[in-house]
């Protein structure tokens, strides 16, 4: 007879993972061979970056008519796709399909899906009971602005690569016209020569987190109303800080009752820490390209367009439609990872139904790359050991539901 039931064993595993995170114990894992960085190529890039630091800030140079046409075309595409989280997430996916070598595009697609789910949670089943309308608006602006700023910086870089492929020659000298940090150009030039995806992916992770550090994380408005708020600090208690990677199990289960998507992911303990955000990005990169995950993620993304609703990945639990009849007061909806009443799902709306498109405030224009501190982050990503976290996620949902019922 086992000493622990499945339910108690799941609780114990959650407790162990929680203690390890609190003690900063790194998760067990390894670097997949295909994600290991090329040390010689990194040495070349590092030398170029040091020279860039010694030189004057690179300025945008006059363009030819054909180059101006390319820049105008990319700006128009950016304006169209940067309207909301749903469009951004779709744009990342389209690039990931078109150019599988752009690992960051698939990673950004997965992370952007999570951003959309967090946005709709603010108008979903439970958070309106825990947060005022004003508080939810502050949180939405934080999520939306971070999502939009990263897209505004990264999407033109990806499109410049597309245009370079079309022309058969690199256009990365045009990066300054999109206010891209000088940190990125040597990585793109290296990628063009070698096709080595990990170095470029790591550089984009480092670049985008530095990009939002001063513009979002340290911004007085977001510090006061979001990051320093008691509600944000309570995220770790409620476990609202999970970045999930839904994926179809490979091989697919044969039992109909087991056909829900599997979940793995990473927990962000301290979003305000630049170092932790970068390490989380690297861990997600390693996990996403885990052999047990990658193909299943691609199948999910191919079959299910992003709407912002959590029903995209777990329709057995969530619904975009709020049930007409409300449950009796004091009655919970969840029983583990199942519904107490299958006819009473958890409300998780589509994003465009609950949040209108926002007018983007232009970010401050400056280059974050001023010293060599960022070099320490260019290390081969350590992929955490694959850990099915569906039970842990359901445990988090149960805690949110319990908190909402106390209000």
C-alpha cells in the first residue's frame, strides 16, 4: 500500500517545489545539445559589443529609397499588429511558423498567451471579487504596456530578418531606425552568418527584459499602483505568478477523459528582479524546446487560436460565456481539476470582449546597453526537468477561489 495517496503526493510535491524556490535552490535540469551556445561565436560578438561601448552612440544613417520603403512597410505592419494582445500573439506565431529558426518568436508567442490570460483573469470569475475596478485597470495597463513595449521593440527586428532573407543580404544596419539597442546588432549579424539560434534567442531575452526595466518596472506609476501594491505582493501566496506552457501530450492519450492538454511551466517569484525575469526567460526557453514539450506546443498553437480565454487550453474547466444561473452562495465550483457541476464552468472571457484596444504611450528613447554587466546572462539555458504541473495549477485556482469566497 502506498504511503501517500495521489492527492497527498501532489500536495507534498507542491510543498517541496515551494520550499526550493524560497531557498533559491536551482531546479534540476540540463542543457539540450541543440540549445548550447557556440563559445567561439560568443567571443566574437562580445568583442564587437565592447568596441560598440567605446564608440559614440550609433545613430540612424540616411537610407536609400528601397531601404526607406522597407522601414515604412515594417512600421505599418507594427502599427497594425500592436493593437492588442491577441494580434501580437498571432503575429509571433505566424513568424514562428514561417521561420522555425527564430526560436524567440515561439517563446514570445507562448509568453504572450500567458499575458493575455492574465489580462482576462482581471475580468473573469474571481479577481473582480478581490480587486476594485480601479485596481484591475492599473494591473491591466501594466500587463498591456509591457506586452506592447516588448512587441514594439522586437517585432521590427524579426521583420528585418524576414526582409533580409527575401533580399539575400542583411539589413541589420537599419536597426537604429527602430530605436533598437546597439546590443542586438552583433547578434543578428552572427545569426545571419551562422544560423545559430540559441545565441540570438538569449540576446533577445536579455534585451527585452532590459528594455522594460526602466520603462515599465521602474516607472513611478507602475511602481506605485502595481509592483509595490499589496495585491501584487500577494501573487506568490495565491500562485498567480505561473507562466504556463500548455501542450498536447506526445503520444496523445487514448482515453477521452485524459485528453485535456498537459501543463508545464515556470513560477516567477519576484517580477521586479531583472535577473530573475531573465533567468525565467531562459528556463522557459529550455523547457519549451524539451523533447516532451515542443511538438505538443506546436500542435496546440496550430489547432487553437489565441483568444485570451483560458478556455483555449482547458475548455473542460473554463468557458468564455458566463453561466446564466449563478451557484448558491458558499458553493465552490472546483473539485481538484474538475468542476463540481459540469454545467457551471469557471468564467474566462475572450480578451477583446472585456478590454478595448489601448492607445500606446510612446516609450522613453534611450539605449539601456551602457556596460558589460549583461554579458553574464549569455549562458546556455538550463532546461528544468520536465514537471507536469496541472495539479499544482489547479491547487492555485482553488486558493484563488477560496480567497474570492471570503469577500
